[in-house]
C-alpha cells in the first residue's frame, strides 16, 4: 500500500507540472484548476505515504 501511494504521488506531481505548463502555454487564460487539482491529490497521497512510513 505504501508503494502504491508513492507511485500515485509521483503521477500526480507530474500531472501538476503538465497542468502548469498548459496554463503557461495558454498565457494564463485557462483555469488554474488544471494544476491545483492534481497538486491536491499529490499532497494527499504524499501524506498517506508518510503515515504508512
């Protein structure tokens, strides 16, 4: 379960950077949620990983 949380956190961090790049590519005219929502899931999975550690 710990390994699963680690993999999820890595995926969501990557999605956060992809979302930030998407926002930057469109000069900030799209919603910031493209980067914020994956970051929230990344934080939750990182917290879950640290609890299991």
